[in-house]
C-alpha cells in the first residue's frame, strides 16, 4: 500500500502491507467459497474488500503517528 505515510516510514509500510496481506488472503479464500453461494454474498465480499483497504490504511497511519509522536 503506497500512501504518503507508508512511503516515509518503514514500520508503517510493513504494518499496512501485513494487514492488507492477511485481509486479502482471507477475502480471496472467501471469494472462492462464495462462488458456491447466492449472488448477494458477492456484494458483501466487495464491501469487505473496501473495509480491508480502509483497515490497512488506518493501521499504517496509526503506526506512522506513533513513530512521529516518539520523535517529537
């Protein structure tokens, strides 16, 4: 995830990408299972993709802010 705060902070980069990696791996598995379920499940999964992106972005931002708070 290339965001302004992840580019300048290595810990934020690792945290955001670790969170995104775990989230997208779980969603990928759920997407395979969802192919056997009704169509509306796909809409729920797409909403969860949005949530995973927001969660990973926030994780990186929180790590970035904590690192900057210690150096200030």
